[in-house]
């Protein structure tokens, strides 16, 4: 008999784990709340640091889940523990009795309009990293070409007042990547990146930074304090250039806000029903931060990806694979004696 | 010239076909006469121009030197050795040396002996232009032949000598042709890409002597000939039968000569005539003051475009950098190409190797610096603080020490050097003071190299004040860059400026420092500024031989390859520098030493970054080998 | 005009809109390394002249990016071109040529 | 500018303002700066709108000026505030409305501090009893006088005689609003519309027919700043702040400025004169300045009060061009005559700003 495994969330973590689990011979049921699989990856155009196409990456992931039962536009209405197995009622009316559950609910983007001073939703030229990716995907370019474009790092990250004191990990590299792509699209435009610390920690990330610098992108160390609209409808951006300890202003046509990662609301909904604990930052707490990253405090319930904190795509995929291994071990120890 | 064309037509040869020729003129001499006249006028104007551009002071210096017996003797010696015998090339590449001297010295002797012959047998034709003195000795064999009035078949010794010299020259030409095909056989990896004028002159030069052989071969029956021309004459007779072929060859010979002279000012061969002038200038102690005029112009035209600097230049480890070599630099200077010359001037490492290896002794680094001066000397900066600091530190002179140690800016990035020098000073019981332990003024050499001489002089002035007021008798320097300028530009009367390699050598010789010999095999890298810059090659080697087994680098002493991180370059990028450092290290590793030793903070850092064996500073390795009972 | 004993003080704010981009572009062509600075400060920390006067290549580059050419010239006017900054720069910036280029382009 | 976006933000910062029964506390400086504003407030609320606004002569300063100038410690200022609140309680009120923004900010700060540190509140209650024998109490609702006018803006509009509209073109007047820094920047939730896009004055202007103008430096301080203004050598700093605001609003060609703070209208008004004298620059039309008003003055104007009864003759920047633009009648001859008809005297250079 094949054991049922329920995977909640059809983003990279869910897809990668489902693939691994189905290859191990489990009966995998995947529930995704959105219309299409892929999570945020499905909305992205190119990925740092090598600017590979997000679509190609996703397509290759999707090709591995042929044996997985995927339910899209499906919420987990309720879930509870019955003896050793989990009983989940899905919004499409199906009830799943699963021997193990993998939560891969990922993250929600920080709502950039919460940073009122940046004027997202108020000024026409202010957009988010996700908006820009969408524009890239659609191959849209502005006419007339913008003359000056700014990127604000750490929007809703490292910001206690915005409710997220932590770093979202991917925004710096994303900003630098998007800045390069923007510069390529509008070679005559001035491109500015407003950063606090440039966290280019991964392999090739520093190269990306150097490439951006060489292409003439200006990095200004300082958080944007406020944005206003000029009489001509352009954006007047104020920040401090902390390296010269002086306030600075610049008029831009576009301002791209690097919205950070917040815990997924849908994930919380599942967590609340099983009394799973979250840490102060709102992300789920693993059983052990080093040794049992994929395990929750509840036997049979596992985590993968950004539901336990901001992660890059490779990190997420690694977690998904290790979660699959943990689930396999759990099933073998508990159900096949 | 018109006079030449119309005169002497009355003298007719008694023999049939050549009756219509005057006995000391023939139309074929015209190309030669035009050529030689052109070159003589060109030379005269050029000389006046160069002398005009010299400063009054320099002209006086030159004049004085000409009458100073010592310099006059040196002038003669240098001109003979450098221009004719090419002893400098002989020393480094014998085959190449032979080639050059064969052509230069052989040709020179041909001309001299030719004139002696005429002087002996037809002295009238040396007496004036109307007698053809300009061309007669050159075409002597022809005129003997057509004019039975001349004594023929006289002086068989000369026939032999002239043929021998011709063979000598031809052997050189043969080698030159071979060099074009396979330069590496003569020890040259890269050769200069010739310009159009160079090609014209070159092919003329190649043709001149074979044509002369042919021409003289045709006339050898009557005009006499030696072991070369006489047999050739027999062969010609056997094949052609009559003498009608001889005139075109003489024409060809004359045309080649004429063309060669006309092409000369536009080609590399101008060096043949300019080099003696350069020798006079150099021996008179003149310096480059302007990047294109006066002394520089003499250097520019003295460049023989031989291309020895191509292999010398450390940048040329990458082929793309060949274009920055001195030979092309001189060519662009000659063509007044300001953009290119500026680019090359700024790229150069100023390691001085091209100058050291140049057979003509063209000091192209000095011209590069002069170009940099035109660009950078006008930059306005504020160095008023230097004077204030010198004033302040002079108020409290660093007293006591007879030795004043100046580490220099760069040594502060290599604390090993400073620590080791201090250890040695202490171990040998020296009374010293550290001039720039906490802060110090730059020696000025980097500014000087960047073409900011005026600024450099301000740092020199401030440092001089501090040094003079310190009461020291010896200024000990650990950085060769500083050493060079301290020696050349500072006036520190009564104070001995010494590099730590020299200092340690003398300490050991005087028995003040005892070192023990280890079994380790080491190689020594000659820093540019220390070796080629200050001529210090022996002292460090003396010391190193005493403490270890000294191996050889494939290029060392004045052929040492710059480490690439010279302060001389302004625009060379990091990647190119790294490549040069690699090539420097690979030369050092020729005999697989266990350690590399150098005596310059820049070289130390550069070589360390590329070497796979431990790299030590000179003082550091001496420290390691101080005999135990003497160690602090 | 009345002297009140006080008046409008000049703004210390950097205005990137009015920063001279032409000269900076000229500089970036003469020495593209100017774009590579990551503001680590190694140059200023090792600077020989900085022991005496306010000298900082790092801040000079920043001033140029902010269109403050005079500030940059001032920060480099004491430089002795000793080259220590070239040696310590982790990005391999040709600092001496950069300094010379700045001095040439921004002095005119 | 996406208006809907701003509305979303306004929707998040709704403040509960009771309709009636307020204990009113005056500002220290407004009575001399804008002498008729507080009187107009009381007249409108009590007489025109029939509200119960109680005032007692026993109330004092809130201590804010001394506190912000580092002249008195926090416990002292808190005790002064506790006394004000105790008076309110004594007279049977639980809604507290103050005329001054500095006071409003300080009350908010004090209430928040007491909430976070109950032991401090206890101590202040003891101080209050020891010094005044008054019973400690806290207001149930704390509002600023402008909150109240905002609350009544529709009632005022219903009774208005004039609209903030250019009578010649029919276009709404372009109005710049300036909010006192201590209104909502410290506690965005305490202000109507929050701190980023405060709605309190915008609401009034929109209700009375005007059009609000957002200019880049709208968030910037007017330049008052107690320490900056009190010391002459620092006054240039104060002036420079005001100058920066005018430079920023200039391209938007505002017709008027409306404010809700004691210091702001004063400095925005008077510094225009100093800027004109030192920089030779004016920001209004035809060499005029931009007239600056308190919200009570604007309410009074739309309700048809005589401009001179509103004290508009005490402004540095002459208001007549604006009155003409709206079509409010006034008697130029009476400008410098007091309530009793006596000549008040007039500024040395009334025409500096035309």
C-alpha cells in the first residue's frame, strides 16, 4: 500500500518535494491555493545571479511531478490529527487522510503600501520588485524611456516598525539583478540603488554587484526616507548618503521597492489549526534550528522552504529534498515495521 | 649638380663602345648623387634644428665636452664600439652582433678603403666636386674600367681587401635576410613591424651589396678584382660573352644607393647617422628636457628600430602589449602622433629594461617621463603641509643616531621589512633613528615618475630639511624607489645614502654582523629601481651567497623582469600587472629554487602574490641567518 | 535688503539632479576603475598624506558621484601619489591614475 | 497621484471624535499671534453650531515650551498636565480639546508614557495631590481643536456663505495644508488620516470647496522649532526651513496655506517677509506673498465673518488679493481699526509683500 503524503503549497519547495516523494513511491497529493503552480517563481522573469529564465526553471520542475495529484485553486479548509495520520478537508470537497504532511506555504510579499512614505499605490511611478518582474515577463518597456530609476532595498525588511526586523535575504541580489536589467533596457537612464548593507553573500553575487557598478549603476548607502511628487509628476526621492553623512535628493521617473518576505497567511491558517508554534518574526519554528530544520514539533508534520524564514531558491530546493528524505525516514520508522 | 652633368665631357675613352663616356662621369651616378646630396642637406638642416632646440646651457655643455680630452676620447671609443662594432649586441647575442657589425663596420671599411684606393691611385678625383669626389670613390671600379688612363690591375692587396670586406658585408646581409624569416635563430622572439619607408630602405640595403658584387664582377677583368669578383667575371664571360650587361648593373647599384639615401630619413636607417650625435650628447651629460625636441629628437632618430626592446619589455608577455614597446613609441614620436605617444607613455612600467638593453642607448623612459610632465606637471596641489611638518620635526631633530633609517611609504605595508631591518641594526649594535616610524613624507619618486616634477621637488625639499637637520651621516633606505630619488635628486652633502643591501653587505664585511650559511637554495630578484635604476647588483648577491646557495634566474641583473607592480605605470591594469608578475616569477623559478628573495617592498608583495615557493625580503632572510650567539 | 543678523543658510543637501554628469562620464572613460569603488576605505586608511591633512580617495569618489567636484579636488590636493592605496585596494583600482585623472578633469 | 491610494490610507487612520461636551484649553501664544482664532473657534462651536464647549480661567500653560526647551523636567510637565486633566474632571467633562499642537503632542506623549509606565502615572497622581489637592483623572477622549472643526466641517459647509473657489474662473482654490509636527508625526494613530497624509485639514478644504496641493516638502517642519527660534544666532536655521518649504511649493502655485498649529502660520507668514527682504523673492502671484491662515480663520471666512473681525489684519502677508479672489467683501478703511474703532497702528512695511 502506498502511503499518502499531503504537500501544502505548490511553489518551488512543494514541487521539488513532491517530485522527490513520488519518485520514492509515495502517493503525493499537492494542494495549491492559486490557479497555477509555481508560487512566486511563476511570476518572476529571470533569476539571480545568472539571469536564467524563471519559466524554464519552473517548467523543468513541473515536468517532474507527473505522478503527483495536484489540486490547484484549493485551500486546506481544515486539518486535524487522527491517531497517527492527518485528516485534511480541502476546499474542493476532497478529504485526504495523509500519513505525513509537508507544509511548503512559502512567503507572502510585504505589502509595500504599508510604507506610506514611499507612496506605493499613490504615486504612478512607484512599483515593487514583483511588478517589475511582471513587466519584464510581459516584455513591456516604457515610452518615453525613463531618465532615472531608483531601487529601494529593504522595503519591509530590517524594519521593526514595519513588523519585520529580519533581512529577507534575496532582495539585495534581486535589486542588483533588476538594476542591471533595467540599465540594459534603458542604457541612457541613470540607475540608483539605495541600500543599507549590500548582502551579496552567495556565489557569483559579488560578480553581479561589480557588473552593476561597471555598467554605471550608482549605489547609495542610505534608506530612502520619503518620496514626493514634483509639479511635473516625477518622483522626488530623499535619502541620506550615509557614506558622506549628508542628506541627498534626486528626481526619478521610477522607483522600485524591494518588498521583503512575510510569513504566508495561508500557511498560518494551517498552522493555527494544529497549534504549530511560530517565532517572533511570524515564521514557523522548526524542531531544531540546526539539526531538525525540516521537522515541526508535531510528528509527521514537516516544513520546507520559506515557511520557516526567508530563503533563496537554491536553499528552498535543498530543504525540499531533505524534507522528502525526512518524510521517507518517518514513514519507514512509523508505518512499515 | 647641373654642373656635374655638363662637365668633363671632353675626356673620351679610346676604346670603341665606351668612347662617348667621360672618364670620371657617367649618367648612372646621378641617382646616387641625388641621394647623397639629399641626405647631406637633410642631415645639415636636422643638425641645426636639434642644436637650436637645445637650451643655451646644454649647447655650452656640449661644446665644452667636445674639447675635454676625456670625453673626446670616450666619444671616439663609443662611436667606434657602438656605431660600428656594435659591442653591446655582441655581448648579449653574438650572432646578432656579428650581423650588425658586419653590415656597419664592413660597409664603413669598404668606404674608407675605397677612398684610400682612390687617394693612392687617382688622387685628382678626391680634389673637388668637379672631379667627382662625391661619387668617384664609390664607383671607382667602374671608372678604372672605362678609363685606361688609370692604372689598372694595381694594388692587388686592395682587390683582396675590398672583396673580403664585401664578403664580410654580404655575410651580414645574408644573416639579416635570414633574420626576417626566422628571428628566433638570432635570439629575437619578436621583431619590429617595418614601416613602408623601412621596407624600401631595407630592400635597397639588401640589394646594394649583391648588386655591387655583380657590378664589380662585370668590370673585374679590366678594373681588377679579388677572389670574389674575378671568378664572377669569368663566369659572366662564359655565359654572356660580351660586356654590354655591365652598365645596367651599375645603374641598379647606383639607384639602390640613391634610393636608400632618400628613404633614409624616413626609415629606421637614420640611426646610422644620428647615433654618433646621440653619443656626443650623452657623453656631454645632456638630459631630456622636451619630449620631442633637442636631445629627444636626437634619440628619436637614433632609434634603430632593431626591436631588441620588444623582447625586453616585461609587458610583452602578452602579445597585445607589443604596441607599447619603445620601438613603436619612438616611431610614433617621430610621426608626431600625440595620442599614441601619450598612451604609450602612460602605460609604461618605467622599469628601464628597454633602455638598459638598447644597443643605441636610447633613453625612452626619460622621454616618456617628459611626456607625462607635459600632461601632469601643471596639476595644482596644496603641499604647504609638508613644509610645516618639516619645520616641526626639525625643531625636535631625531638626535643621536648617526644612521637615519627611512622606510618609505610602501615598506609600511610590509612590516616584515621594517622589523627585519631594525633587528639587524640592533644585532650589529648600530646607533640609529627611525625617520618615518609614525608618519613620513613620500620620497617624491612616485610624483617624479608620474611627471609631476614640480610637486616632487616640494617633497624632496621637505624631506631634505628633516634629513639634514637630523645630524645623521648615513641615510639608510629599504625601498629602492626611494633610494633612486635620494641618490639622484636630493642634495644631501656629507650624508651617505645607502640601500640596506649595501649596508648589510658592509656590516658583514666589517665583521659587525655574523651570518651562517644554510643549505637552502634561493634566487634573487633584482628590483628595477635597485638594479637598473641604481646599478646595485653585487652587494645583495654577496650577502645571499654567504647565507644560502644562490641560484640563477633565467633573466637577471640588468635583464631582470619587472614584477609588474612598478609605480612607473599609470594606466596598466591589474590583470596585465598580474601577468607580468607571473612571467617574472617563472624567470626566477628557472633553477627551481626553494625560496625567492627580493629587496623591494613592491616586488615583495607582487612576487608573493604569484610565487608558489616562499618569498622573503632580503633583510628578513638575513635576519633568519644571523648567527645565534649574536642574536638579540 | 535688510540685515537681520541671520539669513537663509545654504542647503547641505546633495542634489543629484544638478550633479555634473558630463565630467564624471569623461572621468569614467579616462579611468573606468572609478566605477569599481565599493567604499571599503582601505585607501584612506593607508594614505600617507592623510596623516597630515584631510585626504581620502574614497570620499573623493563619493563626492564626484554626488557631483561635488570641488570637494573631491580638495580631498586629493594633498596626495603625494605614493601608491599605497593602489597596493591595498581590494578591487584593484588603479588609484594613482584615477587621482591624476580627477585632478586633470576637475581642475579645468 | 492616485487619489484612491490616499483614501485607502485615510481609511486606516480613523479617529474617534465625540460630537459634543468638551473641556477647552487655550494655547499660550496663539492669542497674541492670531488673536481672533480661538475666539472664532468658540463662537462657531458654541453659537453657530450650539455645542457645549467649556472653558475655565483656572487652566494654565501645558508646560510644553519649557519642556521642549529643556527648562523643566518631565515629571514637572506631567504634573502640570495632570492638573489640567483634573480641572476637566472637576468641571464634569471627559472630552478634552486643546487649541495648541505642542500641547496636543505633549498630552499624547504623556498619556502614552503613563500607559507604558503605570508607576510613573501613580507618582504623578501623588504629586498632583500633594501640590494641588486635586483628584487625578484622564480624559476619555483627547482631541485637537482642528479635529473638532474637521468633525464639524460638513455642518460648517452647510452654513457657509463662501466657497474656497476662485469666483472669476470657478476653479477651486489651490490650497497647501501644513500640519503641526506634533499633531501626528509622533503618534500617527492619534491624528486624523495618520502622519503621512494627514486628512484633518484636507477634509476641511475639500468640504469647503478647495483643492489640496501636495508638494514635495509638505512633511517638512515650518521652521519654528523652539530652540532654533529662541536664540537669534540659530534663527537662520529656522528661516532656512521655511525657505525650503516655499521653494518646494512654488512650482505648484498655491493660492493659500492653511495650518493647524500655533507656530506654523506665524513663521510661514512672517518669514515670507524676511525672505523677501533678504533674498528678494516672493512666492505668490504678482509679487505677493502666499497668505497663511489658521483653520479657524478659514472656517470663519467661509461662514462669512468680517475678515477684520477674524484678525486678518495682523498677518504679514496681506490677505486682500485672496479675499478678492473668493469674493469676500471687506472694508479696506477698517483694516487697522480695532473692535472699538480705535487705530491699531500698522506694520512698518505693509507693502513689502504688496
